[in-house]
C-alpha cells in the first residue's frame, strides 16, 4: 500500500530532489566516461597516421618522388606497421603505390577523416582514420590507420550506456524511496 504522493510536502520534494540529483550525477558520469573513451580510443591511430605522414614527407623532401614511392611501397606491405593505410596517387587520383586500390571519396574534411574501405589483401572493409596531404609536385598522399578495434569498443560503450542509465534510474528511485521513508520516520 503506497502512501499518497503529496507534492507539496517537504518529504516528497526532498525525495524527488534526491532522485533528480542521483540521476544527474549518473548521467554526468556516463557522459564523461563516453567522452574520455571516445577521445582516447583514436589517439594512437591518429598518432600513427601523423608519424607516417611526417616520415614520408621527410623522405619526399630528401629524395623526391621516386624515394617517396619506394617508401610507400615498403611501408604499405604490412610488415612495418600492420594497421597502416597508405596511398600515393598522382594529381588526378590515379594510384601510384600503397595498400588501397583507388583514391577514396573523402570530401573536404580537415584532420582525421573516418572511412570504411578495403585494403589490398583484406577480404572485409575496415574502419580507418585517414589524413590527406597534397605534395608540391601535385601528387596526393593519404596516410592513416585501421581503427576496427577502437570502433568496436566505442559501439560497445554506446550499447552499454542505456543499460547503465536504466540501472542509474533504478538506483536513484531506490535512494529517493529510502530518503522518503527515513524522512517520514523522523516526522
């Protein structure tokens, strides 16, 4: 037999406040965890792409287009950096070297560009973070890293969030009920 909820009573308002504060704290915690995990998940892949790009640009500056092409062939074999995504293409986008078969449609994003593409010798498409650089001679250099594991982890987090929020609602309701009972006993 539930007591009548009189919203004007101090006890009921206190219980509602406890519920809302518990729920707000849980939601804030979930949002922070999600933001931190999302930010950290791709950090290594972005760093790998940046290092590859800087390394290849230095090779281009020191040895020109032929040295760059050789370096892209070597690095895209998968032996040095297994998750590397590399493509050297001429000004029109025709592939010259790398582990992609064609220049992808990436739009005009700045910074890391998310894409799902097939690499050579891979049967399934992979999630990637890519960066495009235009070289002084007009050739284009695409560098990046596969982020399948990171993407899977973020999807799991997104699937777990509604469950965690449901649990937070249940715990907040219990805390409000206990606060109401305790407050009623004191009166």
